[in-house]
C-alpha cells in the first residue's frame, strides 16, 4: 500500500540546509545583534553618573523594551527548537552540537538582559506600575509582568544573576549537553531470530522493551541494563554536577527547598502538589490489583520492570503508520473537527519525525516554532499501541501551541504541567473513545490495557522519579552521590512507588532517562501526573457536555499562560486544586478502568 503520510519531518521549510543552514546562521546573527542592542539600552538606563542607580525607566522605555524582548523571545524559542530537532534526528551531528552551544550562549546573554529588565520592573513605582498595566498594549501581559516583577524580588542582584547565567553555558548547561554525548556513545546489541546480531541506537532498543514476546523483552532489558551500567559512572558525574550547580545557586538566593523553582515554573503551590500525590497514593491499591492480574495473565509470579508495559492479547498487533494516523484523526474528529483538521495537516505537511532508523535519540517530544507558527513532533514509530498513544500525546502539545499562535509571545509561555494537560487530554480522546466503540472483547481489552499502562506510568513510574529526585537532592547537599548509591536510591523509589508489586526493578533508570539531565526544567516529573489527572477532570466534563465543550477547551488552553493552575481550574472548571476532592474524583476514573479490566480478564486468568 502506498505511503500516505511522510514519516520524516521537513525542517527545510523552516531553515534550509539543516546544521549548515545559511538562513539559520543569519537568524542567529540577527538575534545576537538585537540582544546586544537591548542589553546596551538596559545597562545605560541602569547606570548613574558614578555607577549609582539612576531613576527608574519611563513607562515608554518599559513598553519599548517589552516589545523588543518579545520579538527576541519568539525567534530564540524557534532557534532552540531547531537545534533540538537537529540533535534528536542524528545524535552524532557535531555541527548541530556547535549550534546548540551558540544558541545557549545567546540565551544566556538574553537572560542577562532580562535580569536587568526585571530589575527595572521591580524598581518601578507602584502607582506608575498600575498605570502602565492598564495601557492597551500592556494589559494582556499583566499576569506575566507581575510574575516577573515578584520573582525579581527573590533573586540575587542583577549582576550576580547575569554572571551565574554566563557561567552556566559551559558549566550547568554544558553538563546537560554532555549527556547527549553519553547517549550517542551507547550502542545496544540485539540478536534476531535468525541468529544475526544488530547494533541498535537507544531509541530503537527502547522500543524492544515493550515487545509482546517476553523472551525478547528479557534479553532487551538485560542488554539495556548492561549498557547503561557501562555508562553509569559518566552519567553519575553528569547528574551530580547539574544538581550541584542548582543547589549552590538556590543557596545563594536563599531558597531552602529544591521544589521552589519547579513549583514556581509550573505556577502551582506545594499544597496542590501534596493534595495530588495524596490522592494518587490512595488510588494505588486498585492499580496493584490490575498489575497482579496482569502478572497472572503473563504467567509470572511478579511483574519485572519490562513486563509492566508489556502488551496483552491483540495489543501485540502492529499497526502501520498510516493506519495509526487514521485512527487518531477519527477519534479527534469525534471531539473537535478543528483538532482533527490541524492534526491531519501535521501528518500531511511533514511536521512529524517517526521513522525507525539508527542514529536517533530515544523518547518523544513536541517543540514549537512560534515565529513560523508551526510545531515539530519527534518519536520512533514501530507500530505498537503505545506508539499511537505517544503520537496522540504529542499532537495534543502541538494543538495547544496552535490555538495560542495569535497571542503575544509572553502570553504563550505556559507551564509544563498545563502543557501536559493538553497532551494527555488528546491521549484520553483516542484511548477512551476507541475503547468505548470497540465491539470485539479482545480489542476492547487491548485498548483498555494500554490505557491502564498510562495510568500506571503517571501514578507509579512518575512518582518513582519524583521520590528518587527528591531524595537524591537531599543527599547531594552533603556531597557527591556515586552511581551505586544512585542505583540503590532508584530501586528503593521504584519499589515504594509501585507498592511492592515489582519483581526485577530498573536500577539504572536514572542513567537512561533524559529528563533527569534537562537543565532548563528541574523536576521534569510531577507535571506529567498533574497533566494526566487534570486532563481526566477536564475530560469528564467534556463527556458530559459533548461537542459544545470543544470551544470551552480552547478557551482554557488560551488561558494557560495567563494565570496560576489554581486560578485556571477555578475559572474553567469551578474546582479547587489545593484540596483533595478534585484529585480523588480524577483518580476514581482509573479505578473504573481497573474494575472493567478485572471483569474482562476473569475468564482469561483461568486458561
């Protein structure tokens, strides 16, 4: 059958020539010139006759800087996305690594200028401030500007913040980039049925961990652990240096909690985080029942790590890329024709990199090109139900950006947890709608099981990451944590988060997971669980209201960069997130799925 949709993305429409693009080189040069001009203007305003602070900037200056900053922000975000795509599609592209360094240097200079800008916001007289926020071109940005002004009061003096940012390029961010080098060196051997040995990238090998054949999973997992064990010392050094930088900077700022920055970045309170985890822990016994039944169906006493995501029944069937795309588009259309039309454009126009080939980095992501009003999705598609869920997930991210393209750049800066809400909501549309429509019991079981795998990931896998990272940072305050200690911490966190249900754990998970090494986003874990549960609550309302909810959903997405998550939930759902009731109701939806699963498999377990 002729391939309908391309499986490789098109980056040339953004900047022709890949890592050797002259257009991209010109873009970076323009960004650099604009940052230099912005920085000079801010520094000139800040300096008095003898190095003393002058009077605060005029409102006209503030407005001019705000517009120039947003223009730079738009292009810098696009540049960051471009180099991340280049590095993901070929981990050994050294030219792309060089471009990444250059973009990080520009970002550091931009952040230094932003520090001076934020200081001007902080110094502005309150009466003048309130007057400025009422101006027509500024009022849509009031939330972001107030947020920046408040944050400036909790940081170091601008010169020290700028110095920290400059040193971070070759230190903090340099260690994060070094992890990409570690991944590029990792090679995995897989023995095929005919006895031939294939050398696989991390992305290709990771897909084999969820094979329907337990022998393949076992062998793949053993190889996965072996190779990451070989990289463990380098990975441990990298992780320790990243954490050490964060802790020293937090200490200088007077921040006691390592959660202060991630909570602030996600615009949520610790009370909300605690309420969410409490509800998750209350719901885990039901998931344990599901995992116990799954162990019975697989014929094992306890699920090993590689069994948790193993497919059951017809879930082992592989689906072509075009079939997977058609399936997603059909389910999206039932909820919103606009979402389906947008996603079809993304498939058709080469916005998705899905080809299964060597040299790609593992994992999946969606990244925005806001200047071009486009996005790109990265994954490695091998035809599993999990791959289809990942595609739906990333298309949810892309749609979120799409409905915000006409908004000011500052207003598009939404937090990760609400970004995960849009993606997980898209997953739920696909998985739940398909499950409800399935008439064949075997098909329904396969779809339900894939959905419960996602619940297990958000309730248990993500919780294990959160527990590990929280405890690691506590230990790191006392000194370096070696790779053996990290493995011990990881296994303890997994056994606790999975409520003792695991047989063989995955002690080198910390080494294999990119998220622990991202320097732009600390604690890249709990926002996933937030997004899953928050989207579950939204989805419950969508089911009640039907097609009419699609418009309200877009309104909610457009507000994600303009308020805290607590305010967002109150405005659009009429609920409180810092109290447990909402979270318990969201967890209860998974409980329903478990009960359905147990009913569907009652006869199978006795076969």
